[in-house]
C-alpha cells in the first residue's frame, strides 16, 4: 500500500549558534529528522531562521552547513517540494537557495491550499500589534542602502560582527520571552484573528516565537507555532485532514 503523503513544517534551527561544535549536534538531529520524513513527505516548509546568521555577498556565502544544504538538495532532487521562508536571522538571503538548490524563498506570509484546506504560512516576525522597536530595526536591516554598505565589509569581519549582534546584543532578533503570554497577549494569535475577519483560513502556521503552540483562533481555524530546534525539536505535520504539532525524538 502507498503511504499517504504529508506536509511538514519546521523553523528556528539557528544553525551556527551558539558555537560551531554545539550547532553540529543539532544539525545532525535535524538531518536525521529529514531522513525520517522523506519516505512520506510531499513537501517540507522551512519557516525561517534556519541559520543564526546568513548574508549573501555576490560570490560568497557563509562557510559551513554543508550537510544540511546537501540533505535539502537530496530531498529536492528526489521530488519532494521544499519551501523556504526568510526569517529575521536570515533575512539577507538573496538567490542562493533558488539558483543552487532550486528551492523558492518567500519574504512574507503566503497562502497555500492542501486537500482543500487553506493555509497562511510565514516566519512570523513583525506581524500583529506591538514589537515596534523590532519593526523599525527590520526596516533598517532590509534597506537597500544598508545592504550595500554591509557588503563592503570583508566577509570575515561581516560574519564576526553579525555573530556578535545576534548572540550578545540580540539586535537582529530581539530577546524573546519564550514563556506563553496568554492568548490575549500573543501577538501572532491577534494577527490570525484579525486575518479571519476578512477571510477564512483553516490553518495558520508560523515560527519565530520558539514556543510550540496549538491554539484554536476560531471554531474552524487553528494557529500552530512550530517551536524550535534548540530546545523543543518540534515540527508540524499535516496528513491531509489534521495539522498536528509533534516532537522529534531521535
């Protein structure tokens, strides 16, 4: 019998942090998960912050991550669809994934339909009310002039500066409080409910929050946050009818 195909969602791996050595342990676990799901995966959605920092120069990309990139290439070449959403740590991604891996990238929430179920999928940063400081900072980081200035730094200097900002000052992402704040204070929950005023969605799937969550935002609509691959090792799985949050145990 044919195994029913499934759609998988994962986010916030932050490979490269806090050190190369510790990151490789988590990379191996993530690759093991990709190997485990490839037997029944129709598509895999990577919802941002796959890397703790990513900046593409014209002819240079960050060193490392070859096993993760190779595994994604293997799955893509086998016929599994892979979609990549840019997060706030890898927002400087340009066309490397598209040209080298044939993986499309997305920069804002995007609609997909699977088995007549309508999904709204994205990373999740800068959505909903609040977080005004980050929203202002994101405008600076994504400004073409800021990108032009940064690319003139030697890659060794640029990478070292980015790692300092990410790990020490948290200027790129902000220091997230990963405790559940209650539905009324979860800004992605508020974002989903506002979207439902104008259009019906069956499922909202986001990352960024680093906290696994399954919340009914209406009688017929569910919001899932995929958590992370630092502490929780959680992911979303859609079997054609139900979207469930699961934990990978190697």
